C-alpha cells in the first residue's frame, strides 16, 4: 500500500546538504537539480522511526524500518518535494532564489559577550509545503505509521531552537 503525506512548514527550516558556500555560508540547504529544496527520504524515515519508537510497537518498528545491521525494513520512503505545479511555476519564472534566506547566530560567553570566531550563517528555506509518499506499507501497520507521521512537529537543523516547525497531513 502507498501512503501519501504533506509536510506543511510553519517557519524557516534547514536540512543540510553538508556543503558550505565558502565565506558566505557555513551551511547550505539540500537542493535538487532545479535548485529547489527537498527533504531526503532517509531524513523522513529517521524522523518517523523516532516517533514510531515512542509509540512502543516493536513489531511495527522492526517490520517497517528494519533492524540495524540485519535488514532495511519493508517501507520505502520517497524524498519530499514541492508538488509538480508549484515546481513548474517556480522554475519557469526563475523564482528559486526567493525560497531562501540567511540567518546568523553566535555563541555568547559567560560574560555576556559574543565568543570570538563563533558567528555562523546558515541558509534556511521559507515556510512551504512538501509532498512525499511511503510505499510498501503493510495494512497491519498503516494506522501506526499515520500516527507516527502526525507526531512530527519539527524537522531539520536547530529544531530545538525554533527552526523547522511543521505539521504533517496524510493524504488518503
């Protein structure tokens, strides 16, 4: 069975590409070949697994997500990206740069003064909606998977510091 969902971001968010932009940015956002942001299936799988483990159903976790070093699990998590209509509109009008902003942060020392060489700038994405799907979901665990998806409230870097607030809606 195929389960489709939307991630509706309510705030700036950042999932790292692992690359910097030289002197300009310490961390840039994960982007596709059209310079559009997306969430990798691996990131989503990890977030959903974390929520599923909180639900306490070991059979569901082992079946869908696999066991470390033993198997990968039955469920396939696609990347989450913009819907095709929105993608086409953004790309055809060359609006990709409007999706991103830069935020800066610095470490404050015990004396209340910024610590030398601690200024960091990261690229963030404006609040948008991404869509994805999970394939090969067993009927037996569909409701557990929906519960785990809906438990996700934050995604990405600095999610404990205000970035990445979101809600997940399941599309049946």
